[in-house]
């Protein structure tokens, strides 16, 4: 499956804000850009989209940055994906022509789309960030003498 960089970077940025803003602190765009290696200008555009969609809020000042506007337990990944790319979870249009194309679209692509939708609707931002945190901490396991 191939998703746009807007969706990929949007999920990364939002997850970064969840993980690094856990104690209610704001996370700045330069911090996210550096930590996640995302071009800053592009990140700022994505953060604007996330803010307009109501997922994050901007805070000004010395300790300014971005914080979640809603609890991560209340946000599903389907909401985020739809805000970043309204077509990513959209139903496939099945042509009315004969042959196997409509059957294939229904039996294969339709099934994949249903499972992706169900997965995204049932996965909260909190759960997703926890999985990402666990996976990244497993990558850091070191044995030091």
C-alpha cells in the first residue's frame, strides 16, 4: 500500500506530539522536524491541516508549539487519515461492466478496504502512539558492559 507523504508525515507528527507532549507540554515544529527528519516548511503545512481539523492547537511564546486539542484516547486513526486525505479510506467504485473486474473489486479490494476501515476506526491515537513507543524502544535495547 502506498500513501502520500502528507498522510505519512501527518501521522508521524501527531504521534510525535502524543509521545513528546505527554505531560501537557507543547512540542515545537522545529523539534518535530529535526527528530523525525521532515522538511520544516512541509511539516508546518501539515500541522496547519491538523490544527484546522481540530486535532492539535498552537501555543505561542517561549515554550510554544503544538499540543493535542483532544485526548488521544478520543481520536481514531480513521479520523486522522480522513482529515489528511479524504480518499484514503473511501469506498471503491465498482464499474458496472461485465467480466471479473467488478467481482475482483468486491471480493478482494473491497475486503481489504473494509478491513483497513475497521482497523483504523478501532485504533485510537493513544493505542497507536503506545505501539510506536514500544516498537522504537525495542530498537534501542543495548547491552552495555
